[in-house]
């Protein structure tokens, strides 16, 4: 027996609110899943623990936001059902966070720590800015979540930023790996700041800011960090990814197959 996928609200106005929350919750959930892959594989023990702790922070943030999304959706979906029983096309995370911890440096094998650091920096800078703004949300539950999450995002940004500078301004090899990771990930960043009806609805009702409003502070922080790390800012990409609209890369299905297997195979199981 395989658990069937759940259905979300079909009401357009309500679905925009739910999708806004899903974009945030799914971003945290999928990046947390990727960071969890470093458990037992980080280059040093301290970073093994740090990556695991940051993954738990992100999953905790995802759990809180998905719980609120389920409450507003009105179909009785809790955070577990939203995480484990949605189909790929119903996930709203940007493509950036679902990309593998893969090698982008020629001649290297296995996971690429530099890629994880660059991505963590990009996402933590974004989440810190977003959580900061969400402390003024008209939704009391979301305000409470943001008040706690912004502190975690601030630590994540500091941790990743310190490593980014260490790698970029380090040895010739660490600099090359960091630059290669930056060049590989940068084409996926424009998606983060594209506005659509979901952002417009959240902005209009006071739920939260359009992500496009975060582009300027994000760029300011990223530019300063890259300069300190002596890394070159890649050119503006033409490519546009579309994960926030539910159209994902080929990697997303593999993440969900691993993440959802137990709940799908044993529906309603508890232990």
C-alpha cells in the first residue's frame, strides 16, 4: 500500500497565502535535507556537528511554517503530511536549494564543501532578510516564528560568511573551488527575486514582503562578502529556474524519494 498524495485548497486567494508560506517552508526543508547529507562526511568534526545543527534549525523552521500553512489551508494537513505526502509539483522551494552537494571543480570526486558554503551563504543572507521583515507580518503565528528564526539565520549567515572568506582568501585550491561553486550556483539566484501573484497577494494583505524587495539588501551583503573573500561576482545570468512555481530540476525527485519513502510505504505509521 502506498499513501496517496494530498490535495491543497483550490481557492485562488487562499492558495496564494498558502503558497507564500510553502515557498518559505519548503526552502528551509529542502536545504535542511541537503545539509543533513553532510552528517558523518564533513571535512572536520566541528563542521560535521555544525552542518547537522544548521540542518536541524532549518527543519525546525520548516516545521513551524508548514504547520501554519496547513492551518490556513483548512484541509487538516499538519506539517508531516505537507512534507511527506505532497507531489513534486506541489513543492515551492527555489531550485537553488535542491541542487546536489556535487563537485563543480575539475578532477575532484565526492561532495564539494565549497559549494555547500557558497549556497549556505546565499540562502542565509536571504533568510535573515526575510525573517527580519516577517517580524512585522500581520499574522501573529508567523511573527512568532520569525522572531526565533531570525536569530538562527543570523548565525547561519555568520558561519557561512566566515567560511566563504576563509576559502576565497585562502589557498589557490580553496579559492578555485569557491569561485567554481559561485559560478555554478549564481545562475539560480534570479529566481529568488522574481515577483508574481503570490508575492503581490502577500504584500497586499500584510502577510509578508515580496521576495523582490529583498534583492537590493541581499546583493549589498553578498557583494561585500565576495569582495572580502576576493571572489569575482559572476555576470548577470540569462537562465531562469522555476522551482518556486513547482517546476523543479531532475534532482528534486530523488530528494523526495528518499525523504518521503517511509511515510509513503507505511501510511500513518508511528513509532
